[in-house]
């Protein structure tokens, strides 16, 4: 190796680093062994201990499986839904009045468009679901309280989902407020009447 290259690769070791110099060299390259900080080594050791405990707990003891954890979380959701159903299954006329006076119909139009449109078509004229603009009703009796019951609880026999599981309390009342505006509007091109004719 030429003197110029040796000069360039000569290791400049400070006096306080002499003890870190490793006792080997490859191609005249020498290394200093700077140890990792103690906090890093402690953290690394803790993670190993934790990993061993974690493995033993979930593999050989009674640690819950992913399915167990899912069932636990799902049971909480079901309990919340059931509590909501119990508290809100009955139509509240006073609450409904507050919804209708607080721009509820306009908001209900958005709820209807996002959730009800595929089955009941625009303006409620019916498609898969019945026409909501005529004077015939399959389940409800054209009043807000009976419409609320159908929206809230659904009707499995008629393919109507229970929206209490998907919508908030306000959204359900808003949807009822909007659907109530369809009554006897007899939108052109609407689906043929279904159910029983309801006299005013």
C-alpha cells in the first residue's frame, strides 16, 4: 500500500478512546467499539422478559384468543344497542316536535338520501320498497308514531331493516319527519299501491 493511502487510512484514536479500540484490523481498517447506552440495554432486556411472559400467558395459560377478545367487545356493542332500543323504542311526541322545529325535515332529507333511497326511490315513490306517497300503507298507518316504529324496529317479513342499529336517535326522528311530508303527495310514476288504504 502506498504511503499516501496509509496516511489517509491511519486511525486517529484519542487517548480516552484507546480502551475502545478492537484488537483486529482488515485492510488496515480498525474499529472502535462504542457500547450502547445502558438505558437501551435495560429496555432491550425488559422487552425480552415481557415477550417471554406474553408468550407463556397466551400460549400455555388462559390468555384470551382474538376470537375471545372479539366476543367480549361485540357483547359490549350488543348491550349498548339493547339499552338504546329499550330507552328509545317508544315514540316521543315532544322530542319529535323539537326535531321538526329544528330544521329536522331538511336534515331528514339527507338521512333519507343516504339510507332509504335505494329501496324507496327519490321523493318516496317506491322501488323495492313500497310507495310512500300514496294513501296505502303496508305496516305503518301514515302517522309519525307508526312510521317511527317501522323505521326503528324494521320489518323482517317485508325486508325492512331495523334502523335503530344503524342510525342515531336524531337521525331516526329526522327521517320520520321527512317521510311524513310524502303523505298523499301521489308522486307521478310512483309504484302501485300496496297494503291497506288509510283514510284521513
